[in-house]
């Protein structure tokens, strides 16, 4: 079964390509995390939070803006761990794991957020532009996070 996942790309063992993933994720988390401290972003993510069985408690406990603040702090902490991970394998793995958790959670919004499926295009798997397509990018970000996590765990085992 593993041979069915063979790919054309081969690596000589360099971790340089992972630096691109790391710094791209850092930019995403700094930008998105910083935006969580604005009313614009808090109201933008409110429907995702409100409809999520995993995250709806944030609104009940902190309110819409407070929930956005909490998420922003977590996203900025993820960016910090990824930055520290450039020189420390533990923080690399921690930041990548936090990133993976972020995107696993946001991908669950496909199941809980109204408006993901586009009924005029035949419903699911046709996804709406404003909601479904916005969420779909997180699949690529999850893959990048997993690649960085696996590389980080490999590096920490190599150094132990």
C-alpha cells in the first residue's frame, strides 16, 4: 500500500525546503493572529465559532470579541513556537503540532457551518465561494503543518 503513495519528488535529506513551510506558516499565524484583535475579524469568524461543537463555548465564556482574542493569542503563540523552532527541534515540533491542531479544527467547520455547500450547484460536494472555498485552503495548510511536524520529530530523534 505504501508504494501507491510514491511521488516523483526525491530528497537528498536537506531540511531547507521545510524552512519555506515554516516561514510561510509564521506569516499566516502572525497575520491571522493579529487580525483576531480587530472587530472586523471577530465578527467574520463568529459564525464559524458559533456553529462549531468544538469551539462554541468560547462565545459563551468570552463573548464574540473575547473569543477572537483567545484565538488570536493561540495563533500568535503558534507563530512564536514556529519562530523558535527555527533553532530548536522541540519548539519546531510544538509549533507544527499547534498548527496541525488549528487546521484540523478549522476543517471541522465544513461539517458544522451553514452555507458551506452550494445548493444552486447541486449541494455538497459543490462548495460555496465565501465559506467553503475559504475553508478548503486549510487542507493545504494542514499538509504543510504535518510535513513540518514529521520533519521536526525526525530531527529531534536524530539529535537525541
